[in-house]
C-alpha cells in the first residue's frame, strides 16, 4: 500500500498494512513552530526551515524531508501555496526561536512585550501576550448584539483572526486566479506525492457564533435566543455553502478528505445538550456534509475538541465519517469505549498520544506506553489514523516526539 | 404567598431567565422577605440545583452559564440589601487568571458559581501578576485564593503566585485552589496548593470543603 491507499483503507474500515500517520495535514493535527525547531536541532537537521503557516496558532508546515523521515501519510493542499523563498521572511519569536513568517504577516511588538496584529484599517484583531505562544482573538464584532442585516457579513468575518489571518491556501483566497490556482496546485501535488490529500474548509457554525458574539454570550444565546442564533447560522450557511461549492468544483475530485471544524466539547462534556445540538446545528451540519458527498469524492472529517461522546450519535447522523482530535482524557472519551460504541461508524483521526499531560511532561517510556495503549484500542479493523490529541505544543520535548514515533513504528 | 415569591426567584435562576430574574427578587423584597432568605432559599438553592443537574448530565455548560447570568442579574437588586442587613458571606474569595494568561471565561463562570453559593468574590481579572494577588490578600483578607490558567505555558505562573504568597508571609492565612485545562490534583499538590477542581460546579464543592477545613483549624 502507498500512503494514500493506507489512509483510504483506514477510512473505509479496512485494516491497512500499517497504521497511517498524520502530523501536519490540518492546523489541529500539526506541530508548533517552537516544537518543530527543537525537534530539527535534536535530530541534527537544523537546515530545515521552520515555516509558520498557521500564524494564529504558530504551527509549522512540515517539509518534504520531515514527511519522509517520519513516514507521514497525509498532507494539506495548503502546502502547495507559499512555496517560493520570497513568500517567507526570517523573524525571531519572543522566546528567541528563529522561524519564518509568511510575508503578509507583520505583527507589531508592544511596549509590554505583547505582539499585536492590526488589520489594514488599524483594527487590533489579535494579540500574543508576552510568554504566550499563540495569538488570541481581540475583536468580537457582534459582542453588543445581533445586527438587523447580515448583508455585510463577508466583510465582517475577516475581523476574526481565524479568518483574517488564516493559513494557506486561504491566505491566497483573495487572489484573482485563486480557484484555478487551487486546482492546478492540488493536481500537481497529487502527481508528485503518493500521500493522501486534505483540504481544510472549516465551515464552523457553533464556533462562528462564539467568534462573533464571544463564547460566554453565545452560550447564553443558544439557550435564551434560539431564533437570533438561527438567523445568524443561516447567514453563515450562505457563506459556507458558497465556499463548499467552489471547493468541490476545484478539488472535489483531487482531495481525499474535507476537514470541517466546530469545537463542541469541554473537558467535562458538550457545551450544549444533544437536544440543542439537534435543534440548531445538526440540520445545518447535515446540509454541509450532504453537499460534499453529492458533489465530490471527498470524505467528511470533523474537528471538535473536548468531550463529544454524548453528541457522537448525532454527529454520525449529521454525516461526519471522521472525528478529530479524539480528546482521550476528556470525560467519556476513553479510546476503548469509543471504539466499541462507534468504531463501526467512525474513523478516529487522533487520540494517539495525550498532549496535555503525557507527551509534554511524561517520560519517553510513559509516552510509548500511552501510544501503544491508544493504538491497540483504536486501530483494529481500520477506522484509525494516528495523530496526537491536537497540535504538538512548544512544551513537548524532542525526546518524547521521538519516543512516540518509536512506538508508532512497532505498528507499521 | 411568600413561598410562591421564593419559588419565582428559584425558577428564574434555574431557568436562566436573565431579564426576568431581577423582578422576582424585587417582588420577593416587596412581599416582605428578607434579603438573606431570598439569597439562601431562592438563589443559592437554585444554583445548588443547577450544579446537581450539571453533575448528573441534565444541564450543560450553556445552561449553567445562563443560570449564572440570571443569578448575576438578580444579585444587582439584592446586593445592596445584603450589605444593608450585614448578611455574612459564606466566605471571601480572591480570584484571577494567572500572569501571562488572558483566558477568563472559565474563571468568570467559577466566579459566578461562587457568588451563587454565597461567597463574596473579588475578581482580579486575567493576566494577574503574583504581586497583585499578594496585594489583594493583604487588602481584603480572603479565606480562599482561586487561580485559573488555560495554557500549559502559563500554569507555572500558579507556582509563582503560591510562592509569592509564601514569601509575603500570607500563605498560612488562605487556602489556595486551582483550576483550568492543563492542571490536575497532582499539579495542585506539586505547587503546594490546597485543592484542584475540574469545573465550576466542582469549584464550589471544593471551596465549601476548604472553608470547613479552615473553620476546623481555627476552632
């Protein structure tokens, strides 16, 4: 099997010749710039560039040599953009790590050590306080209430740092020939690589509510103002369906997986009851996944952090085939339980290594034990792509990264 | 009659009726109920029930947040009356998100839940330097100090805060509780805190338990 066949077999619930592995195909299954820098020095490859392709979370795009060295089976179509040296510039992060930023991203250091980001109109859209390693949202356009009209929603959405400072390929979405370029570059990637291809579309619904209203307000809204919430969701759906239409036309026959996002869980359970999910979000998620299934050959992938066990039956019915990051330490999210109850219907893309306690703070032996335990629970019969639980953050020692791969290699 | 007025307060908080809650408190006061009874048997009772419903999985964070906001709205009416009648708080808490961390939504929910349990809470906000915790402890003499962090990269600020309290000679005067995604019981022990709570509902239970320990020690 080649890498792509391995990933597709797993998604089709067939046991591949070895477990497929993802590091870096999405901005929630990758490696932070600082961890990438530490790793490349540890393994004697200081020549690898550390290119921060997701500037909000400060995530590095793994280069071809890294993919080869660690046997990564899936890549992001976004990597086909920003592929010239002049697309990047050298910069030193506040902690002293030298990296490269895309040329369009120019944060402004502040007297207190924070790095702020202002848009072209001078609006402060994000900040990274001194000591932090990612950018927080600072602009909440609907914090004071819902607008009467959503006519200018497309102009408002880029005020949210996730949209305004987005990762490739979407940092090029404003280019006149973007959709032609997306297809051409995706086809070139398909021709030059035997890895599976991912396209990250987001199309978040609950999360867009939290971006626009702020989480605390939107949580109250879904309980007390469902009609206003539905109005907003319908306006968002209009934008999302326009995006999906173009994505399916451009790469629907090239990409293997279409990655949606919507963080629905906290550590202790979903933000909302299954009833609320069914009422407000499920029908709309279903429209999005139906569109992809009817207009492309891509598989549907949902990224949702937290404990979503109670929502999984509904998420399956909403049309998601794959879930990520499988936050195994959250309540009800034990790998054995998930596999037993939902393994026939879902592919678990993640859950391979705990990043909150073990990969970052455990011994290499503890990391290996965690990885083996998770693989043995999740991989039988396919339906599993190895990935850490969310991104590998700056506090992960390279020794533990290597230990993780030593354990992975026992299963491929 | 009075029971109905109290039930209306209870229901408004339980159901998360943010616009309606203040009027139920006003009606209860107008109906001759004293502030302490409204607080204890109306609002605290409702938030206790909300906590129970959350624990057993009938309520979710969204519902808990909505009830907490209704409680806040009701407290705007009740707070002056409580001060006037010098009602004793369950305890006094200084709370904040530690230095370097701007994330305050979890901390805000804990604040509201503690207020819902009758605590007087001094919220220092987010990105709070250890010296500001020290100053607040010196100023308001709290029973408890509650520290929040969302990030693995900022949790060391919890240690720095506990150490600052020790250096200032204040550590023995307060109980320190911590919460937030990257921390756990083990970490609480490691940095010399007195307890860890995994969510806002558990934070109230922990605060109550720590208050008991404190009371026993001073008895």
